[in-house]
């Protein structure tokens, strides 16, 4: 089904259910005030039915109502209030002796809801440690499974669920003149509320509580002393930026020593991909400073963020900026890079880029390591077969509004239209995951492109036969990479179940991923167009399928050069071709496409031609400039760079210890530590929360990277 149609149908369903819910409240009010018993009963029953439907199938509609301050709590209170008003207006019932019991019982239901909410807050606080972990044995922290999410984190849903019997009872009481039904319904609601409160307060017993903050931090210090980390990766950012860290997981795992991943946002712990590496999240600066007393001597930074400056304060750790991809854009030579001890780049081109940018990065601090992520990319094997596979992988629109950042808006549809018009082309479309996150025009263009491809794919016939082997491999890969915790687990329960990983899990994930990707491509009919938007298959797997890449000025182009295959770059910058080539050296071995994409037929003919590729020598030379030499391998160079930086950190620490020994031998009495540092740390910690809630760091916008 085309995405545009799906979107419209979803919107229509959302509007319909929201409209019916609003009408049910209008009808309920009329039924209560007139009064009209039938209208009162039918509208109350319809409202409850719509509530259940929305909670099951229309969660976006619930989110919209919450943003409008019409959340489930307000709706439930209003519904019960109107039912009580209706009962008052119905003379026979209002005079009944049951009425006072019903009203008092209903008030007690809401009072118990408040008690339950207070209990939930206390339990949540008792189950929040100063840090979060993954792939670390937490048996010493006395962690326990969480109460049901309905009790702990969903007060509106809890009120709706526990208050449902009371609402139903009131409805039956009004419609059937059966006061006993109202009393019975309220009694059931009271019992459910009391049971929920008891279930929550059990977790406040000393035997069910985790260690206190000070004890937990002492445990953390002991774990750091036992594990003795050497090299770490430091990452902070928003939810959509996790890919920037995930691309370094495999190279980091390939290092000698004891790597560690250090995060700052609690939600990011689960955003990091499948890995056996220990993950430690330290949201507060004061707790982050405990790393200074560990054996950690180097930290690698895939991205800049506002919180990066906080860890740079630790003098015993040396820091290297490794980035998450390189291109000719100014974002690849950000002035922030001069804050690090070293800047690690892929090849000589990046070194030249920093020199030309003149942003204060000393050439002596730049280390060329290649791109260790690219070792799985296949090299070119000659002209394509009967079908030419073209990968269109545009980047996103970026933060600065430059029209040259992405081709999706101005050229995307033209490119796709030209490719779909060629019957010998198989198109793979893989947009950047952040497309449309800043400029809605990019998101709209992406949707139109996907619609075009899906319609063309439907015209090609069946999308492929179901493969039992692919289903088996999918289930196996899901089993290996899926979260081990239940859906309602809180952070402490996730720490409990995501302790020490199973031996060999990382290797099993890599093997299963390779097998799945091979089975996936084999299951598709020859020439079938594909839209690839999820994590599987990976971008590099798409590289291996492609005979030709079409992209923008981005790190995708630099990485694709490892394959040695032809590529084209869309020029939507407004520059002439000569200016474009001069401004962006990574385009020098590419075919430049105008926004109209009229160059594509000739480019496809050249790719299919048996004659030698005239741009192959230029691509080989450009590859070495951008990515460095093939030998020694990038992973080897990466490891050597880590060892060299660690040696610098160790030498600095030795000098510091020697100076300390010299000072201790003098007769000058030691001075009490200044409180300035502690006060500054407390101030920085105070800025990390809004209304008591941890927020994703807006500083990740400092990255300004369009790749």
C-alpha cells in the first residue's frame, strides 16, 4: 500500500474516532441535563467503546488529545461527573437511598487514585539509580522486577481501567434503574484500586528496594576498579542520532584492552545497537567525574554535543574526535574539533580540509586511521549483468537550510522518474533516517518518491515468494538482537536482565546478519525495486548490491569509494558544474547530475558499456586521498592510534604522580580543596533537567552535520 494512502487512511481514522469521542461527550451532557436516560446511557457506552478502540488502535489520536490537555484522566472524570449529574436529574434514582453511597464511593475511587499516584511516584524514585548500565553484571545492586507499567507509569490508563467498573455500573444504574449495579461497579473499582496500591507499596519494603545512591555509587567505583577500562566511546545526543555511535561499535569491539561505552542520556542505553561491550550511562556531571579515578585513559567521540565539554574537564583522559563520516561540507571541519587532544580522520583529504578551513586544529594533532567500518564492502567486479542496480541514497536536509545539502527536495523525484523509466534498472532507495526532521518539504518529497517506487514495483508483479529460510533467519536474528526484557520493564529491570551478555553473542549476531542479508537479496525477484528504510539491510549491504550510486555531497560518497564502483552526485547547490567540482573534491571522480537528472540515460549507458571505465583511475586515486591506503588495514591503524594516545595519557599521569610525590615531600601544609569546582559541577547538573525530567541534550545540534 503506498505510504501516502496509508497516511491518509490513518489520518481519517484518527479524525473519525476523535470526532465520535467528542460527540459522545456532547450527547452525554445533553442526556444528563435534559435529562434523557436513553441518550445518557448510549452516549456513555459509546464513549467507553471509543476509548477502548483508541487505546488499542489509535494511540496517535490519544497523543493529540493529551497535547490539547484533554488527557484520559480529564475525560474519565468528566464522564463520571456527567453520569452523576444525570443521576441527580433522574427523580426516581435521586430519591433512592443508594444515591449517597454511590456518590461517596465514586469520590473514594478518585481519592484512592491519588494515593496510588503518590505510591507510583515514590516507587519510581526508589527505582532510579544515579546511573544506568547494560552488559554489566548488576547482581550486587539488589535489583528486582518492576511493578506493572499500568501501576507505575500510566496514571491515566490506570484510572480508566480501575474506574471502568464504576462507570459501567453508573451507566447501568441510570439505564435500568438498578442502583445495586452502581454500588457493585464502584465496589469493584475500589477493590482494584486497593489491590493496585498494595502491589505498589510492596516495592517500598526494604527487602525489595535497590541500593541507595551512595551505596550504588560505591558499587560503581568497585566495578570500575575490577573491570579496569582502558578505552571508551563517549556519546551524547538525541534519539535519532544513535546511528552515529552504532557505526563505531564493531571497530571498538575489535580493539585490545577493555573498551567501555559512556553515555549521558538514559534513553540512549537501549538505542545502542547489539554489542557485548559494557555500557555505562552517567547523566549527572558529578557522577561523570568519577571516571577520573578509574583506569580509563582515552575516550573516542563520534559526535560533538553540548555535554562533550563536561567530560573534557577530566585531565587524566585523552580525547580523540573520530566523527561519524566525512564529506566536503563545512560540518566535517567543525571548529569544535580543536577542543580535543587529537582529531582522527580517514585520509589525507580530511587533513587538507582542516588546513584550508583554518579553524584552529593543529596539523600535528590530526591522525589518519582510515575507516575501519568499511572492511565488509565488496570491490567492483566488472560491468553489471542484465539488470543494473542503482542505489539512490540521498542525505538529509541538515540544519542550515542550504539547498545543496539534499537532493530529495529539488531533484529526488526527477532522479527516480528517470531510473524507473529504464526497464533495465533495479532501483534501491535508501533515504537518510533524519530526512524531513528539519524541513517538512524533504519529508513530503520522500513520501512522494516512495509512492512512485511502490507503484512501479506493483506494476512489476509479485514482490517475491515467501522464503522459509528467510523467515527462519529473521526469527533467529530477531532473537539475538531483540531486547531481553518484557515490554513493561523499567530501567532497573532492564539493568537486571541485560547483565553479562551470553558468550559469543556478538559473533552470532554478525554471522546471522550476513546470512539474513544474503537470504533477503536472494528472495527478491530480479529487477525488483526496493525501498530500504529500516536498519536491515544495512547501507553497506546495499553498496554490495549496487552497480551505481547516486547521492549527495556526504559521507555516503566517501564510503562508497571503497567499492571502486561508479557514482554520481546531484548538484542542487545553485553552483555551476565547474564551481561544484572545485568546491567539493569528493565529486571529482563522479558524474554530476543537474536537478533535472537529464544526464542519467548517458550515465547508465556508460556503466553498462563493456569498454574500460574512464573514471576508474580517478576513483582509485580519490579513494586513497579520502580513505587512506589499503595497508596496513584501517582497523590496525585505528588500534595503533588508540595505543599511541593511551601512551600519551599514561605519560601525563606519570608526570602528575611525580609532581604529587615532590609536593608531598615538602613541608608546606596541604590546602583544603576549593569549593569552586564542586559548585560549578552542581550548577551544570542543575541545567540537565526540566521540571524534574531528564531531557535529550539540545547540544547535539552543535554537530550541524548533514551526512
